[in-house]
């Protein structure tokens, strides 16, 4: 059985981006809306052409508990999906 490669890629991406969120939150000084800057789903901005906002919210987490629970769910479900559909 092959290891669930893409499961680990998404897990790493989630953890890495959450780390960036925490890092930038601690360095923020000018009142920038951090979640907006990281790509939250704002319908008006998507309609205006920021189509990447359809994907980026997948990687945003509101806190460590949110990240942990999503990571557990990812590790439980994604390998089965990956085995079913193949790499």
C-alpha cells in the first residue's frame, strides 16, 4: 500500500499556512485585516476577479483547536479517498 502522499501535502500546507497566520498576527502593526489579506472568501472580491479566493479559504483556520480538529479529520478521511481515486 502506498502512503497517502497528497494527504500529507494538504496537512503540511494547513500547518504551514496557520504558522504564517500566527507569525503575521504577532507582527501586525497597521490594523490590516489579516484574514482578508490571507484570502478569505469575500463574494464581492471574487466577482471582481479575485478567483483565487475560491480556494484559499480551505487553508485558513480560526485557531489551534480548529486546525487540530481539521487535521484529525483530514488524517482519518483523506487516505481512504486517496486510495479510492488513486494518486
